[in-house]
């Protein structure tokens, strides 16, 4: 598989495709930073394990940064570093259970920041930015300017994320679309500092199972609302219950979190056709081979929302079973 195709598979955006085409995978370094903040849901624990495996299989040196200091700044798990690091250990075990190769390295932020050169570089990064530009990057941590005004450490977070990229001498940075501000900040500062610009690859955020509420808003799966997300630790019964109650408007794809799961989780990684169990009077059982086929059928109302949700539950239960074993 060509490098660009492998790196961009199941991703939303690449900045830039031309830079990937011009690079060689030999000697290239890629990473994703993950805040340990509780039990991993399907986005963190499953999707990024699969994506980082694909990257590593291209011959790219691949690292997962367990951002414990960043999580502390962001008040995750009450800012308790012991709990944060326990969460990080769980994330490691979960991602390995989904086949993440041993060659993919886990690195703790606490070990990266232990070197004084890191803080020297952070100060150089700070000298090449300004408060307004850093403020625009605050959404990477789910924070507002008002929150940062009450806790100045929040402004340090974007600077640390840029410094991570420079200090680790990365060629490629992965993250959800919510990390775009940080990666663009890194590219802007790299230009000022005469450093190489990191190629930025962003994946879609999985929508809350409860829906967004309004057409012009988006709510992602969140650990703070357990019924909004599928956790790797969820039992089969829990997955079935959550999908049964999920927002899933008939004949609608946009803003439909169940269709998002098929698009980003099920079809990219399940190794067989998906079975839709419809009542005989509604056409009977369907075997669906691709997301595009599923979307076409659903838009034409040939699949009832409850049958779609049942198929999603069956598929997700199958996919997360190896990781679920970690929690047993």
C-alpha cells in the first residue's frame, strides 16, 4: 500500500499530502499524544491502536506519548498523577490487546520533561508565539479562554504540545480533529524557528451516542458521560443497551452517531460482511459489504434504525472483545 494511502486511511485530513508524497518512510518518526484520563473508549483504545499499527507497518518509527503531565494540567482525574498513570498503564495494555506491535513505543511525558533541554526548547517555542495565538489553541484541551484566565497553567499546555513535537524530532503528528489547532501552531512556530514542519494527520471525532442535540453543534463521545460512549470495558449487555438507546434518526446519515461507528470503526476493521437482521416482512436478512452500500440502503429507508443499531452492537462487541479481556 502506498505511504500516503496507508497514513491517510480512515482519516479526515492530511496537512499536507504533498509533504507525505515527498518523504520516505525510512527514518520517519510519527506519534500521537494521548491524555490518560480514565477508562479508554473505542476511539482511544481501539481506533488509535489500529491506526498506529498501520503506521508502524509502513516502516515508520511510531511512538505513543502518554501525556501524564498534560492530563494533570487539564485537571483530568482530579489532577492526581497516580490515578493518571494508572489510567495510562490501562491504555497500554488495552492497545496491545488489539494487536499494537511491540515495536510501537510508549513514552511517558514525565520522562520527556525530565531533561532540562526540554524546558529550554519550550522557552524558545514561547518566544516565537504570543498570547493571542496560544489562546486560539486552547480548544485542543477542551478549555475556554475564561477557564485559562482562572488557571494560567492552561496556557502552558499548547506550548508543551508544540515542544513535544520539536523535542522528539517528529515528522508526522496524529490526532483527532480537535488537535488541529496545536498542530497548526507547531507548523507556524516551526517556520519562525527554521525547523521542519510536522505533517499533521487528523482523524474524525466519534459523535456522542446521545446525538448533538442541534444540527449546528457537535458533541463527541465523552468519558464524563458514560452513556455517550462505548468503552472497551463495557460488557456485551452494556454495549447492547447503549446502542439500543442511541440517537439514530431514520434515513439520516449526517449527525447520526450509529452510522459514524459503521463508517470509522466497523467497516475499516471488521474482516467480514455485516449482517442486518430485518423481519421477513421488511425484506429479511441483509449482508452488507461496505459502508457506502450501507449508507445507500439507509438513506432509502430500507434499514430500520433499530435493525441498524442491533447490527452495530453485534459488530462492536466482536471488535472490542480482545480489549475487553484486559478488564476481566
